[in-house]
């Protein structure tokens, strides 16, 4: 069984962390992995999470199994948050939500589900996209295509290319879109561009799959979520994965959700029964702790406000780092334009560094970034940004 097994390639992002951990330089900086750190360089434990956990501990409840589709109160609260209250599909009972093991687990449920029931095994992801998108869908037998997204020359979205590709897709194909804070580029579509995308998707009967791993990191929870509602109101079918890893700083709890919108309550009920079978045959039922934390926060007005404020602080800190990075780089390199850093959203910046420059940053400065030049702005802080700016200005 094992003798002929070849070595699998390293995960390109988690591999960076391995190299970083092995580096002996005490000044080393990891801008590789997409994790939010506070200004002390620590992954925060949110106060709302801490309070929710205290409340949970006081209840001293036993650790029973959850239902196959997760904690019911979690699914209801998440649905309201993701689709926005008053979404038409709620009253018509066409929207279903199941708890998932993070955003990745939600994508996996969606991929398993479409691979079993769709006539098409073709999916389009953005070029570039999160590395795991391709691998995850290929593992389910999909042929993964890409649509143009990033234009390196102009450091902006190749929107005409994207629309042209959407118009060429066979009906019934799935299109994966980043709801906000595009990973890795940090570039999001404008409202008007989303309108065009929605129009083409519904005209050509494509199946939109929205991946929302960073709700709240672009503008606000409410504003970032609005795009889901617009798709739900304008397309007959919709799949959504969302994650609380970043927004609640609950990475290791593996908490997120998979939702879908069908054309009728009857369709939705049948589809849910099959989604539950996907879950049952994968891991039987999800874990409890993260779901209870999120549910406790979402269902308490005080804790919700506390969360909204904490998330807003994370978002503002990233913005400040973007501004300082752009400003200080401009001061050292007056010949270059860094304004793109400020207009990007979310944890990441496509910095424009090439592979060789990334290697130089690593070998000469012990600063780790992704080969594509993606840096995690949320890993910058007042203590390390000076060193990062000098190093980048030097290698550029
Ligand atoms: N989708 C995108 C675009 C991501 O960037 C990530 C993680 O960073 C995920 C999904 C997966 O999230 P999770 O860690 O909750 O599985
Ligand atoms: O893009 C990133 O950096 C994040 C972090 O299996 C990550 O997605 C990387 C690998 C993974 C889960 C999260």
C-alpha cells in the first residue's frame, strides 16, 4: 500500500510558516499566512468570545452530539447575518444553512453536493484565487477553469476579461466568486460591476458559489454581506460558504457555514436532505464549541455590539497599516506609486513583489511572503513595519 506513494507537494502557504518557524533570526517576520494579528503581533482572543465562553462554562452543559446539520440556533442566526433580515427567500423557505467546519468545510460540503447532483462538473475560479479552491474542487472530480481577474500591468481588475469569460461558460457551470476582500489580490468589484456579473450569471443560467471568508473586513458586517442578498434576490440558485475563523478570531475551532438558495421550499427541503447525507458520510456531525460561541454572541445584543466594535477595530488597524506602508514606501521610493495598497480590502495586499524579490526578502531580511508577492497586511504592526518598509524598498 505505501511503498509506491510519492511525496505530495507542500501547501504553498502553510509551507512558508514551516520555513519561518525554522528561521533562527529573532527579528524574523511572517507576512505569509492569512491571519489577523494585533499590534503586539498576537492572535487576539476577542472580548465577546471570552464573555461568551464564561457564560457557557457557567451553564456546565454536557458535550452531547449536535444534529447532522449543526446547532439549530447557530444556523438561524448565521442565515440572518449572511442574507440580511427580511430576505425574500426566508419567508418562502427557500434558504437552508448548515454548520460547517470553517469556510473550507463549507466549500467541501458545497463541492460534494454539486458533484453529486449537477449535470456539469465544470467550475470557474478567479485567476488568481485562494490556492485551496482549485485543489478542493479537483479532489471532487471537477474540471477547474479560471476567469481573468487580476491585471498585473494596471494592478486592477480585468473586468472586461472577466465578463467575456462569464459569457462564454456553458449554462449550468459553477462560478466561484469572492464575496469581499478577494484573496490574494485585495481587489473587490464595485457595486456596478457586481450588477453586471449578476446579470450575466442569471442570463446564462450559471450557478454562483459565493465564498465569504472575510465578512466585516472590507467596510462593515452589514455592507459586506449585502452582496449575498443581491445574488439571492436575482438568481434562482445560489451557494454560499462563510467562515468565522477571521472575523471571530476562532481559527482552530473550525466554525463556518454552508448555505444555499433553491427555487422553492420543496426543492430546498430535498436538497437539504442530500446535504445532510454528505455531512453524515464525512464526519457525522460538526463540533459544538465554536458554534455555541458564535450563537451566544449573535443572539445577545450587548455581545453583538461588542463584536461589531472589535471587528471594526481590526478593520481600522489594517487600514492604518495600509496607509503607513504606502506612505513610508513612497518616502523611500519616490520613483514608485504605492497608492494601490490603500485601495485594496481585507487582510492581503498583492504587493507587486516578484518571486525573486520575495526570495530576497526571505534570505536577506528573514521576512516571509507568498511567492506571488502576496503579503498579509494584518501581520504588520507598529513594531515591525519600519523594518518591512526598509526591506521592501531595498529589494524593489
Ligand atoms: N476561502 C478563502 C477565500 C480563504 O481565504 C479562506 C482562508 O483563509 C477560506 C476560504 C477558509 O477559511 P477557514 O480557515 O475558515 O477554513
Ligand atoms: O490564504 C491564507 O493564507 C489563509 C490561511 O489550509 C490558510 O487561507 C491557509 C491554508 C489553510 C487554511 C487557511
